[in-house]
C-alpha cells in the first residue's frame, strides 16, 4: 500500500503554506471537476433524515456496471461537496468502481435553509444518523469512510461510535484531522493571519446567510460578526448549545489522548508535519489501537499533499489505496 513515505513532492512544493494555498485555488478545483466529468457518474441528490435534522448528500454511481463497494466522504469546516479534495477523491474511487456519497454538514454548501439551528462541531448524532441512512440506501456494499480536517475528526468519531450504532465500516481514513479544537484555534490565532482571515470570511458569510433565512431565530448583529474567531465561537456556544463554556465545547468533539484507544474499525490517519492549521504536537499524545495507523509526512500542508503541477494530489490516491486494500 501507499504510505506517507511514498509522498515525495518536487522541491518547489515542499512548503506547507504553498501547499495549503494551492490546494484551495481554482486550478485544483477545476481539475477535480474535469476528472469527475470525464467519468460521467450518475448523480443523485439525497435528502437524509438525520436525528431531527435534514442533511444533503450526493450519490455518485459508476457510469458502467454495478459498484463493488461504497465510500462516504466528509469535507472540512466551511467546505462542501464541491471542495477540491472531495472531488479528486471521488474521482479516484469511481475509477475503482466505488459508489461515492458526498455528505454536506448542516449549513455547508447550499443547505442553510434545511435546518433552523446552526452547525457546530459537536453535532455527531445527526452525521451518524446520515451515515446509517447512506448504509440503508446502499445495502450489501462494503462501506469506507473518509474525511478531511474537521471532516477527518468527524470520520474518526463516527468510526468510534459505529459498532454500537450498527454502522458497518470496512475502513476509515482521515487526512489532517482536527485533534482538539482548542489547540487548532490557538494555531489560527498565532499563525499566519491569512488562515484566520480565510476561515472567518467564509464563516461570517455563512452566518449572514443563516440570519437572512431565519431572522426570527438569529438576531446577532454586525458587532457580533466582527468578533474574532475565539469571541464569535464563544458567543455562538453560549447562544446555541448547552455547553457551559468554550472549553467544554472543545472537549465535546476532541479526539486527543486516549479517546480513540477503543477504536475497533481499521483506521488510517495521514498528517503533514508542516500543516500550518492543525498542530503536529496534538498527534504525539494520541493513543491508537493496533488496528489504527498514523502516518506523518514531512510535507503536505493542510489537506494539500499536492504532486507536480499542483493539480493532482497524493491524499486522494492514498485513500483509494486504503479502501481497495480493505476489500481484499
């Protein structure tokens, strides 16, 4: 199987900031769209009833022949089914005759109108319910689960909860997963200001859209939206959750320390040592079972792992390789 040691980007791509920036620019996204279009998958939009919520997903079926397995893919915070890493990963899996389901979290993509309450990272129950609904719609197919960044965090938490919930997963793969929200926030506060600006720009736009759709429920004004990430997160935790404070909220979705020690689903984690968003130190304390493997590459940035030209990536090949091996 491919491992992190196989990722050897050209010298000019051995910079975490450059990797992270290029990964989010239009050329890589367009390349993913072109790769999917060339495969001509049959695409269906699904509305999934999920623990009192409604989540949107897109089912991509191989153009020719029945699928041999299925894969559920999860985007990162303020990403969507259109994110370049999901598009490229979906294309790689379709080439291997997988059916692919791209799930949008609440308030991601064009889904703000589906639920009055806003997204937060501790909403695991509805994502688990959506995964179970996907499993029911694709009976008899082995199911792989993969996520990027916050989606990687969700994927690992789903895998931990899967056996008790009746979700049968063949393998889970996480790329640059959030380990602890508190340290991730500190990284954004103390690192290159570009990342804080990028996420806040997208998050504020999302909250404005939510307020416009449900003005009677969301009365935060422009002054609230001008808060920095820490203050705005704390304000929304106070308004929309039962957590007593910001620390309790971060603990609710953390996978740090021994939280994954009881994981029984085979798991693979890919991390870049030069990730400017997720602190590498968070992974030093992870306690993983023998069925889980952590791979750390010297390069890759945040969900980049780009190859020559900056359009294709290693991570999507790594995921497809892991899932194919799980079927053997």
